[in-house]
C-alpha cells in the first residue's frame, strides 16, 4: 500500500487523505526482448544441473553449462561450453568457445577459442584458432586455408623464367676474354 503525498510551497511533503492502494500498470514486453525472440541470434543454455547423452541439432546458438556425451550439430550457429560445462563428443558449428572440459573433435566453419579456464583434449579443424595462456590443451589443430592463387610468373630453380629468356643466346660477360 502506498500513501499519497503532496508538496506545499516550500517543497515539503505531507500526507493527503487515506492510504490508497495503487496497482502498477500492466507491463509490456520491452521491444528489444520481443525482437530477440524472433532473430537467429538467440541463445539456448543447457543448465549446470542437466546431463544429456545423445545428439543435439539446432538453428540457434547453444551454451552448455551442464554435462553432455554425444554429437552437437549447430550448422552456421555458434556453440560454447561454459566454465562448469563438460562435453565428451563431436561439435560442428560456426564458431566454438571452450571454457570448461572438452574431450573429442571440433569442426568449425570459423574460429575455435580455448579460454584459460578450459581443459581441452582432442582435435580441431577450423579456419582460425586461439588458446589463452593458462588453458590445458592437448590436441591436434588443422587450420583450413583459402586456396592459393598461382601467380602469373612462377619460377622453378634451374629453369628459365620465361620462353623469351630460353631463346636468347648466353654471351660471356665483358670481363672475360674469348679466344678462338
């Protein structure tokens, strides 16, 4: 219950009449919250008290705070293991962040980040990779490269660099005397 107050000329508050109960206006969802529900950037979190055995496929970002054994396929969405999370299995996602324990294989379309809280044992195939100082890391990393374009002029040792050079006669330099 709230008391209504009024201010006099000197800006001092005083009570007016009986105690009145005021009901709060009905709340409407914040527009940013409503937008978040319908975008592909929303996150799903599997809590610390949850244990999963099996596979997960999804079309949104996923955070594991609990324990999981199995396969995770997130397509072009991000995946992360929280500081208390544990995962034994395979991950396929856009970007992957390991903050907890992981044992298995990661195939990322983008970046894999192993933070200082991580305990990592496995294989990584990604476009880029980072590991923070202090992390436990035992594994193999294979980084995807962009295909190299061959340059217009490629030289091989001992071979002429262009056809014109191959046809030109080799003349001794002026420092040498040629005898007949």
